[in-house]
């Protein structure tokens, strides 16, 4: 069985930490480099429920997409929820490793996994990484459908192919519009609208779309929007990442056992559709 340091070297080759955004916090949060590794759990969020899941599995390593301490800290006291996560992991000899924006930019990366889950054919990165001469790395992906779909049908595909969440999937655009080309970005993607418009695609699948960027995108062109839950758009990467480590383990005869967390860590837990009609109130004294 490999030592933790060997496994981390392999993971850093998949998702080099130097390719993360400057503001990001990736890499190993806790763990003994000499510790043997036999089981690895992959998840999106390093929250307490996932830490407890890693302990129940007897995992030696937890790999998550989201950082535990994105903005740094001066304390890991167990009086905070993040500190409790650290204490839980260390008490049970579970290492924690994070691959965030370095996994977003990778080839294959988070958006490749999202495209694969939606049965889309990737043609290029949405925002190419200038350091990649092959032109395959970068943020987001530009994709094609094998056969055109109406926007309504495509929205249903997205809802059916991604994990179920309270939010579900929101769609903006003419339901009868034809979708042939799609841009995708796992996670928050409304900062990439300029690149999406430049790509000339029919629809954009991402998460966390805010009112004003979405409204402006709809007002400036025919681009359709498909907004899913942040966690749901990044969860396919968990499966992809586990498969990548499985391949490395087989090649090196490590005998690792990889596990995929199906714990829904999306923070939203319920959805209620508004049923009241819009009421307008006339100013006092206005004519009827």
C-alpha cells in the first residue's frame, strides 16, 4: 500500500496546485505524509457529515473539491464547525486534500465531468489556459449536442442527469428555442458571460446565477440559461476524480479502494413554488 505522500504526489500531477487561482486554497489540509493509505473518499464539500462518512468508511484520505479554509484561519479550535472537522479527521487518522480551481482548469476537469454527465461532446475550453499549447485546459467547456433539442427538453435532460437538489433546475429563454451548442461551467459561472457570448452558443449551463447578470444576458441576446445547484454541477467531478485515482492505483498496483460520497451537501433543503399572482398597488390618489 502507498504512503500518503505518494498518493498526494499522484493527485498533484492530476491537478497541479500552481494552476489554482491566486485567491484559492488548495492542497493538503491535514495528514501524516508517512501514513499508509488504503481507502480514499471523494466529495464536494469538507463538512462534518462528510468527515463522519470518511470515519465510518475507515478512509485514510478524504479528497474534496471545495476548500475547508478558503480565507485562511488562525485557529482550528473545535468550538467552530471547521475546527470540529479538522479534529474529527485528525483523531481518526484521515488526511484531507483539496483540489479546487486547479481541478476546474484541468484536462479533464470539473466542466468535462459536467459535460459528460449531460451527454455533451466537448469541443474546446470556454476560457483557454494560455499555458497549455494543446488548447485543452481552461475554465468551462464549449460543447455540442449529438442531436438538437428544444430548450425545454434540454432543461429536462439537465434535471434528469444531475443529482436531485431542493433547487432543481431553472431555465431562462424560449422553451421552444433550438439548442445545438452549449457552454458549461461547473460551479458559479456568471463571471464568464463575456466568454459565453463570444462563443456564440445557444445555451449556458452553470450554477449560482444572480439576477442582474442573468437579466443582462437575456436582454442582450438570445442566449438561453440553465441554472442548477452549485453542488449538483460539481458532483460529477467526484466520480471522474475517483476513476482517475483508480487508474493510477491499478497502474502502480497500490490496491486502493476509492469511494464516492453521495451525501447531499447542497445547503438548500426545501423548495416551495410561489402561487400568489403579482399584485400592483396604485399610488395614493391615482385615478382608477
